[in-house]
C-alpha cells in the first residue's frame, strides 16, 4: 500500500493544481492537498487489482471526489446562492458585451427580472458567505493590517454616501418625470412586484407590449440619469436620434429638463438612501 501511495503521489498535486487554478484566493490549497493525500491512502487500502482497473484511474476518481467534498465543506454559500451569482455574472457579461460598457445595477436587475434591492441583497449574501482563514488576514506579528484589503467593507465613506444619495434622488426624479403609462409599468415591475399579465390588463395592452414599454422606460431612465450624472455617456449613446432637432430629440430634451428641475442640489444630497433608511429603522 505504501508503495502505491508513493508512486502515485504526483496525482494529488496534479489534481490540486488543476482545480486550484479556478478557485478564489481565499481557498487554502494545503487543505486540498491533505484531503487528496487521505483519499489516495484510502484508495490504496481499498484497491482490488483483480477487477482489472488500473490503480491510477481508480485513485484519481477518489482524489477528485475528496477535493470536491473539501471545497463544499469550506463553502458557506448554498447551491442556490451560487446558481444566482452565476446567472448574475452571465447577465452582467452579456450586457457589457452588447452595450460596450459596464452595465448599471438598474440594467442588470431589469435583465434578471428583479429589483435593485434584491440584487444588492444577493451581493451582500455572497460577501457574508466568504470564509477567510485567520492566517491569511493576519501578518507574522499577529496584526490584522491585511484584513482591510481582503474583508468586504460595509462602511461607506462620506463621499460614497453623498454620491449614492444623488444617484437615488435622480432616479426618483427620472421615474416621476416618465410618461404616466411608462411610470406605471416601472413601478409595477420593480417596486410593486406585479406580474406583466396584471399590468397588461390594467393598461389594456398585451403582455408583449408591457415588455416593450418596460424596455423603453429603462432606456429613458438610463439616458435621463446619464444626462444629469455623466453627459459624456449620453453623448456616446448608440441610440441617439439622428436628427438632433427632430421631435424625438425635443421630447428627450424636455424629459431631461424635467429631471433637472424636480429637485434642488440640496434636496438631493439630504435625501437618505434606502440603505440609510433601513439602518435608521433598525437602530
């Protein structure tokens, strides 16, 4: 048995390297090596040469299974959470490819069919599931200086708070400035969690039309926010009207002006975000 283990020891390191290249940095590979070694020893102990299966092939299957079991035991995230994260990442990448830029949380949430708040909860759940080793986040002297660079931070700086307030205020103003039917669709889909069938019945249109209206509203919201927060993004938008003096351009300009006029700079910065409101209520 000892000879089998020594001869096939490289199998463990090969499998650990193969699986380790796809793992996040907080996973400690020494634990994987230990699990692989134990699996190799168990394989050597239970191997039956009379079955005609080469030991190497038999041992690899046992080693891979042990590595996966070790990873599952170290992962606090549920399978459903991991599936949701994979879907979010796929949608994010698809939108980035089609838009030619990093998609906003509003756009990702719309594509996923959820609210921005649900998307933020998913990110928070993922952060809370990350397991970090004490010897990774502390230095040799026992300090925790490296932890600040590794642990997810939940403390927003004053600048981040003001930026979040301004973005949320502009989003509120942009929704209120939408045409009534588009605003109804946005509120129904993203704030009231109403099914498209119900919205279609209320507005007297088909569900397909509701989907089109939602897409139209999201484009208007995107351009409306860019007009206030990042005009350069608006100028580079691929769906600008060709005739800058046409009726469509005038309607959009009027929409942007309504957003700008709905609240003052002081009002926007004094408006608490949803996160601040929740924290205040808990406190």
